[in-house]
C-alpha cells in the first residue's frame, strides 16, 4: 500500500545478509585465535600435560567445532547483529510489560572498567570495597523507593525473584509450624505467568483470580480463595492491562487476615516511581527488575537482575550473603541461620547492578518521579490515539486513564478483515517496528501490548502510531500484503511446522544434519 | 536543584515543558497527577523520594562512579589464583566487540523476523556447545551453573517420577545451597561420600544409597575441589542399573582435552559458560547450560527456550524459532515446566563467538596449556616444606593445597600473599570439616610461569616467617 506523503513511515528495509549457519563457513585448518604456548621450562618440567591425564578421561576425537579465520567470524556475528533490531535502533514501544527504555551508554562505559569486569567474587573484602559499596547503596535506594526494609540483589531475573519470594513464604510458614498446611499461592490472570509458574516450583498449588468486567481482579473471588491453606498472594499492580487496582490495600489485608504473606511483583514499576510504594499498599515483599524499570539493557534476554526487598520480619530468611556496612567498611554477612540459603552462585549480576546504580544516580528522587509521570503521560497519549484507530480497542475501563502500559485488542479488525494480531506484528516489522501480542492465555482477544516508557519523543510516538494506522488500513485494503508479511525484514514467513515435531525439530546444527541431511552448498 | 525550575533530563525527551503541556492537553488533563486517578490518596507518596542528589551531567556521574570503582583492586592489577566456580580466562577482543553491539545489547523479545539475528546467534550457541558436549540438545542459557544443575535435577525427577537425588558431597557449598533451595520440598537431596585420599566418589556408598526411589546421581567433573572424576562410566552404569539417571556438571573449558560426560554415560550435562568469553564481574557474568540427547522425553522437560532451525517461504533461506514452546511457562503458566524468562542470553552469544574463534584446535591447545600450567604449579608449590597436595587424583585447572603442616592459617597466608600482589587460593576452611587450613588454587592461561614462581617465592617467605594463628 502506498505510503501517503504526510506519513512519518520510513521506506525501511532491514539488513538481510542471507548469512550462513556458522558451521557452513568452516574451512579445515583455518584458525580464529591462537592460544599461547606454555613457557619452555614448564614444558620441560611437566611435558605435554595431556599424557598425564587418566587415560580413560582423555577426549579421543576433537569437538567438531567449525574452523574459521578471525575476520570471517567477526563478519558473521556482525551480520547477525545487523539482522537484529535492538532498542537503540527502533522505537521499541511495542513490547508491553517489558519497559524497553533507553540504556545509557555511559553506564556501559562504566561497567566495562577492569575495576568491575576483572573482579573475582572471592577476593579479599578489602579489595572489593567499591563493588560492595555500590551494592549496599543500591539496597538503600530500593528501601526508599519501596518503603521496605532490606534488599537482596542475588536474584537473576524477575521470575527468579518470584521463586525466591516463594522460598521465603515457605520458610516463614515452616518456622511457624504451618509449612505443610499452607500450600496455596494466589495470583491473578493479568499477573506475569511466572507468578504462577515459579511459585509452583516450590511445590505450591496455584489459585488464579480472574478479572471482573472492569478488568480489575475480583475481590470477592479473593475472599473465597483465602483460607488456612493460603501461603501467600503474588500480584502485580498495575497489572498487564495498565490498570491500577485501587483496592490493593484491601487485597493485602484479606490475605494477611488469612495468615498469608503478600509479594508484590514490581518487575515493571516504571509508572509509579515516587508515586506509590509497596509498603503503604501492605506488602511484605516486592521486587524490581533492574533490566526493566532501572535502565539496564535486556541483552537479547539477559543478563538481568531483580532487587528483592522484604519487611524487617522477613530479613532473616533472605538468601546469604547480605552486604553490610559498619560505618567504615563494607562486608558480606553469611550469619543468617534461618536463611533460605542461596538462589544464585556468589552475589548477583554485578554488571547489571552497577548500571542500575548509575541510572538512579543520574536521576535522583525528582528524576524518578519525572520518569514515571512522563511514561504515564506518553502511555495515555498513545491510548487516546490508538483507540482512535479503526479496529483497535482497549478492553476494560474504556475512556479512563491507564498507568504505564495498555493491553489493546485488534478483535474488531480481525472480525472485519480476518487479519490476526500476529500478522499485524509481522507487517510492522516491514517498517522497522516490533509489536508484541501478549502472554498466554489470550484473555484479551487478538491482543497487543504497548508500553512507551519515558524514553521516546512525541515525534517518535507519532511515527509508531502511523505504523499501526497504516497496517490497520492495509488489512482492509490489501490484506494479502499483511497476511504474507514480512516482506522487508530479515527472513520471510518461517515454516514453523517442524518445531513441534520430534522427528523433525532441530535445536542444534548436528541434530539438523542427522535428521535432514547436509543442505546443498 | 530548585524544585520550581523545570526539569529536562537527557533520558526523558518529553520532559520539555512545552511538549508536556501539549501532550497533557491532547490527553485532556491539566496535570500528570490526574492520570493517577485510580491510586487512592492514602497510597500516594506525599513527599519526594529521599535519594542522593542526582549527578545530572554525564561527566559528574562518570567521576562519581569511577571514584567508587577505584576502591577495587582487580585481577588485572594483581595476579589471581582464585577459582571455585568463576575464573579468569582470556576474553578474545571479538567477544567484547560482539556483545557490545547495540543491536544485541539492547534487544529483548522481538519476533524471529526483525530479531532473526539473535535467534540465529543463540541457535549457533546451542550448536557449538553441542559439539564440545557431544549432545544433540542444548538450551538457551539459564542464570548459572547452580540453576542449570538444579533444573537438570528437577528434569530427572520428572522423567523418572522419583523423589530423591544423590549428590556428590564434594560440591561447592555455594552450589549445593542453590540446589537444595530449588529442590525443596519436591525432591530430597542426599549426599554421597568421597574417598578421603583421592576425592573420588565412593562407589560402595553410592551402591548402598541407590534405592529404587532415586531419580538421579549428580556429580561434577572436574569437581569443585579440582580433581578429575575418573569413575564417570561406573557411576552411570550403577545409576542406570537402578533406573536412575546420571547428571554431570562440567567445566566446558576442559572439553578440548577431557572426555565430555555424554561419553561416559551421562544423560544430562550442565555447567557454566562464564569461562567461554565472559569476564568475571565479581561472579556476576555467569550463564548456565543444560544438554541432553535429542529424545522427546528429555526435550519436553526443559523449562528453557530452545531455538530451532527451519526453512522459510523463500528458497534456501534459514529461519529460526521456538521448539516445543508449549512446554514453557510462557505458554502454560504453572502447568509449564518450571519457569522461563530473562536469563543470560548475551553471555551465550559471547560464548558462541568464543567457540567459533577457538575451533577444535584452539580448545585442545587451551586445555593442554592449562594442564601444563596447573601441573607446573602443583609441582613447584608442593616442593615447599609443609605444603601438600590434598588429593592425589589428577587435577585440571584447580587443586587443593593443604597448609596444615605450615603452622599458618590460610587466612594469614592469603593476607601475606596479598601484600605481595597475589590473590592466593580460596580458603576452604569452614566449607568442609576435613579441609581446615586447605585452599583451592586455580591456574589458568592467564598466569605466567613468572607469576607461579612469584607465588612460590612469596609463600616460602611467608611460611619462613613462622608463628601464626591456628
């Protein structure tokens, strides 16, 4: 479909290299990098090393890794990187729930320091005072941001923090002699899937509260769900709909009255920094994803980190070690006899922690509030404009404001044209955009999730809106273009039929060769 | 900062007052506060967050953070003999070049179309790891070895439907604590003893504990205490005879020279990719892998993303996507296998670059180099009066030195080494009752002969000084 002159849409084409799979680049004998030889004296004293190995443990055939010269390896991965659309390059507002915002380059520079990257976790504490100080101060920042009393930085992601919360809940009830009986965790359908899944890993039965017509979780259903079997409530607020549950303090009160603990999934807290806190809403625990709200990059899916905080009553259960400060020196405290133990080796994803520290230091209290307010303003601006697009809607609480994101629906467009949200997402890629649907199950039909954060200018938001408008219009006028998309992205429609077929799926190149044979050159 | 003055932050383009005004008008409110109408008054913060004064200019921020980091002394400045689950290996320039690429660094969860690059890079990561592990399935990385071991064990529990797992008692307490928490209350963890002389798993103890309720036996190779476990096949045979699985944790950097677990009967292998092109970062740049045979009963138990290769509508074009997505918690919430989410993908991409550069010869050369260095270190260090090698088994890159005959504690020795610019081995006192006054030394390609000779000289000097706490 022709792009009108006044549109901000780009005549985009993503880099497409038709790059080989790396094994196809192998040429026998080529080397990508050389390893130094041990010093002659060492060789003279100990020989080749390998012959000193227990014979039954020596590898007979070398691993069949490819053999490729250095520049070709570089070129290969650079080409793959060009075939990837990072947030630095696009207007990455189409990945709702994930808070894809600007990741300041200065923080990358700081994290690249050898004073960070070349630290071993078991160095003498006197030689890592800077690292410990950053961890300690970040803990203090989060205490203020949440109102809770103590944070651990050990959790490697939001899901991991949920697992850790479930571990603390279990420990808490065990210490009170109720570990066996309290075997249920309550969550809501618009909370992240991991609130259910990671809690289930700790042996809990999951009760999922659904929403009322206004999109809010059903408080009557909660009242019915709680009992002396309730271990806890894990909930987000605002939920994935972007609607803040005004009765949240009542929710936590109901669960407390039943004897349960309340864990606040604040993986995404971007819209409420400095506006409202976990403490006042009655939570015993909360966690923040540093790779979402606190400006650290997502790295294609990690490294990540979640700061998990608790009230003073639960501090003794936190994973060890805690970083402490005695007024002159920082140190690691393992003396928590009732601790759940550990959830990760060592202390946490330090490069992520360092970047989040720098991000907060660049904004301060007023800056964090400005982040929240502008993120919410941007979201409501998009809400107004998107719901004006024919075929798009924002189910629940129509006409009201939302916090940091909205779960929209293309259901009307689908009914009119037969075009699905997945097909629209594929077509958006042709303009250099990403659009995500939603977690499963699709409660909102033909869903799409948009979260603009504070990072994008009004002009960029308008450009993205033009993309949505254009594709919706195309769905009506030339649906084939949308159905067969993408056309100008990296690859064409993928044959997904093999992915669920055990005789055909191939998770590695060697599995592919075994099942499908070597492809022609 | 004057609270009345407008606040335009470089990270927030729409903080420009005129733009904000225009957008507020567009939305139909006077003030951003109106957008929070759903948040009850009593839950609203009445004051500004009390955080340190912001360092608004990039220059001030840089100065501030660098001043704090300057308090650290790194393993680039001193010489490190520390290992135990995180070790200094050489990171090729290309690994940093690629992992710093904005397209990878700032991407997240795009579709296999506009994010084809990350799908392919991580498919290649799986494929390259599969070659060194000699297994046909490898996951997109999870958090770390502890998580990979925990999930491998939980997978074994689901596959066999049995409630107990036997674990070698030579595991690091750190990793064991992670496994224990992750398995409790679903799987019971029972420890299997080791031979006090060799460190090797006691097969008689294993035999007596291998009851029909055992899902798996988990051990590591090389072990946390450095020695190479030579009885891998015996352990696997014993386990298999009782319908249990063999799960083996492995340091992948050893696999240029050491036999991979799949070749001595392992059903599941796991470990960490930190050493493969990733910096140490205070133990913060870890990534866990899990590998198995390509059998449905194994594949369907992975909680992780598994990226597969496929063809597209265009002739000859490769495409990539999620294999058996329905098993994940993204699809099935609590009915999925454990849970999945953001983990350590970027470290997987570094590892893919690393293994592509190293090739088969590079991995072999590196393995040999490390063996030579560690053997030289063992020889020189154990020539020092009172210093002994605690286990007589063959080590790879790490080994336990026993200082109990020197009259000095490891803490005391390490303090003295630090004054010589050396990070001595990790103190095992307190970790294992029998390893009081023992230390775990790690020798990689990063230390030179001169460094080892310096360590020997410094130790001799420190031990000669006599006295000391015990």
